[in-house]
C-alpha cells in the first residue's frame, strides 16, 4: 500500500491505504473527522461534501490516489473554535433531527437507484423498439419489391396475351414451310401425306377457334412459369422466355391476320399475394 500526503484542515498528514480507498473513509476512519457523513455513497446526496482546494466536492466517490498532495477542508476545519455558522447550525441540530436527515439521505439514495434502474429500462426499451422498427422496415421493403415483381409479370402477361394469336399463326406458317421443304425428293405416297398435313395446317390457320385455344394455352403455359415448385418467383426465367417469344413473332410477316381477341387469363396459377 502506498503513502499519500494530504493537507487536512491546514495540517499536513500522511496516510497508508489502498489507492482506491474513498477520501470519505480516510477522513472518518484514519483521521477521526466524523463530521463528514456517509449518506448515499454514490455522490448524489451531498452528506459527504468537503472542500477540495477550495471547491465543494463529494468525498464518497473520490479515491485517495486522486487527491494526493491536495488541500482538504472538512466541516471541523471551517473554523478552529467551532464558530462558523455551518458548525453552529450542526451543533444546534438535535439527535432526532440528525437521524431524520440521515434517513432522508438514505431514502434519496434508494430513490436515486430506482430512477437509474428505470432510466436503464427505458433506454433498453427504446433500443428494442429501434430494432423492431428495423425489422418492420426490412419486411416492408421486401413486400414492396414483391409488388414490383408482380406488376412486371402482370405487364409481361398482358403484352404476351396481345401477341399470342400472331405467335400461334406464325408457328403454323413455319410448320407449313417446313412441310413444303420436306416434299423435295419425296415419293408419291409421302408427297400425298405431306399435302394432307399442309391442308390440315392451313385449315388450322383459318380456324379462329383453334387459334384462340392454342393462344390461350400459350398464355397459360407462360403464366404457369410464374412460380416454381417451391412457390418462389422465377421472374427472370419468365422474362427470358418472353423475349424468345417476341423474337419468334418478329420473324414472320403476319400482316393483319389474327383471330378474335383473347379473354382474360382466368385459370393460371399466377396469384398476387
Ligand atoms: S455520501 Fe457522498 S454524496 Fe452521498
């Protein structure tokens, strides 16, 4: 344990205590200066106030190592003969009042501890609310992104629906062209068979009922791509597929040909959440 030198009430003194010993206990226990009182012990009530180099300071939370070499004045040192008004007032206070004061100081200390605990709880509640808000914000952001995705898909479906009939017709024309090409070098029976197939495809091309049914299948098939087997959105696949379909349509000169307008997509697996 080191030695500490302090001047107390004008006298230079040396004390041999642990460095973290509060000045209050040095004054009371080492120097018998019991006029400095213990109240709350947490530097709140003021019962332990002394003057440190002339400044009123609470001694219960002041470690001796911090005040080494400094000058301290306690209530006993306010005047040598006890004539200081504060000393007089303390003397005139009866024992009961002194006890009441001590009890009040203890109450104040307890209240202070409760207030600190409540303030800590409030701080924690605020932090918790802040993190709940962060989670809620993140959820809202996800929902907003989902809504954007669904809107994009819906728009793609509407456009696909508009192009579905021409796409089906383009597919039929491509098939007819392929059948025509396959006649080169064919024997008579094969040729007859191919011609029958070409006639059937031409009938399909002019049959609006057939065209519409195929177009509906195309739209519904496309719409069914909206969700994969895990129920997750596969937007990019859909949009890629849509680009492919648009290229097919672009490759043929369809003129004004087209069937009756399609109805709404009513029985696809696409559902907006
Ligand atoms: S005992 Fe030091 S302020 Fe209360």
